[in-house]
């Protein structure tokens, strides 16, 4: 079955960096755009970034542009989110999600928690 | 960016009740709307897309409607497992993809 599994979360100090991974299985990874979405504790959902299926299109939310970088390795069936210059406002659960047949998200991974704290 | 406003923010209903959640967009989104259900500690799950199309495997008690800027999610005969938070999302004018603030549903 289609499955997405995030990893790489943890506790990091303000100004630090972290790289998240999203391992995909059960589908042809190279055919799909992949997204990252975050959810701050007790808050709603915020789209973060997307990378097209062929790597030609990268888009970011204003809140992370210039600090976060999305990438993919189709040989590893994995999407990555490199997060630099982290601030406390970046504390959240980070989910990866696959683009659906149209531009909705389906499915989602289980999420990985990033905590930015001194 | 397109803003989505959901109402109500929370509700409490009994098993068997009919529940309706509204999502209003700041501009027309031509039915490019998805609904997700998130249970506590879990990832969101797609329920409907294109405003009214039921995702495979989702119970038929869930339905969606609307047009232009106003959309609804209806749960016919609320079940105990329907607790959690429901989010709408627009994918008409992207990026960015935007979500409503969520509607928390409690089953009495």
C-alpha cells in the first residue's frame, strides 16, 4: 500500500539546522510531486513547500522561503526538507504528503516533530 | 493568497445527527476544494476533493457541496469515530495551498 514515513525531527536551538526525510513506498515515486506541510502545537495546517515530480518546480511558503530547501532522490524514493536558520516559530509537526490526481494531498505521512528551543 | 474561513470553529453533536460545516473562500475557487479529517495525534486524511467527490474508501455518510466561494461538508448520521478536526483546503490559486482554520467536532 502507499506509505510515507517521515524522520529527522528533534530538538534544535534557534539558528540551527535540521534535515527531514520522507521515505515513500507503494507507488512510483518519480511520477509524483511531493509536499511538506506543518502544524504548530494545537494549531492548524500550514503548507510549507512543494517539489514537482521532475524536480523542475520548487515553491515555498513566504514564511520559510530563503531558509528551507526541498529536494528529492528518486533512486531512494525519498523527499527531503532542509531547514536552516530555525526559529521558535518553526516548532511544529512536519508532514510530507503526495500530490493527488489533482492538486490536493493524498496520502500524508504520520509526521515528525521539530522543536526549536534554547 | 486565498483565505478560507470555516464555521463553526467547534461543535458538539450526538450520534446519528446530521452535521454541516461551512468553508468560505475569499474569492471564487471553482470547486477546487478538498476536505480532510484529522484525529488527535494522527495525520490528516482526505475525505473529498473537487468539492463533492468522495475519496475511495471514505464512508458515504460524508458529502460535499457548494460553488463559487461557499462550500459545505455534511456528515449524515454522525458516528463515534467522526470525532476530530475537519479542514478545508483550496487548490485553485496555488501556490500557496491554503487551509481553513479547522472545525473541531465532538461526539456527545
